[in-house]
C-alpha cells in the first residue's frame, strides 16, 4: 500500500514531465527554424524566426525547462550568427 500523498506526487510528476517534454520539443523546433533561416540568409524570415526563438528560449528558462545560463548562451549564439549572416 502506497501513501496517498506519494501517489498524488507521482501523478503530478507525470503531468509535469509531459508538459516539459512538449515545451522542450517546441523550443528545439524554434531554435532549428531560426538556424535554418540564418543558414539561408533570408533576412525577412531570419528576423521573425530569431525573435520567435529568443522569446521561446527565454520563456523556457523562466519556467525552469532549461537553465538561465543555457538560455542566455543559446540566445547569444543565435543573435551572433544572425548578425554575421
């Protein structure tokens, strides 16, 4: 017999895991799209995609999906690549 509180915590952890997995997947997609736009040197798409990726990265960091230093590093690298393109 398990403690009811342990069962509840397990249910909560499963919900959070699914939510975090979906958010991390969306984050990776945004980053990939930004990098693809930079590689194509498409100025119009690049601005939109880089801005969307930065927003998604900072949002993920604020929700604890990725660490703040990691978010800052990734944003910096994308911005640098966009500036050079």
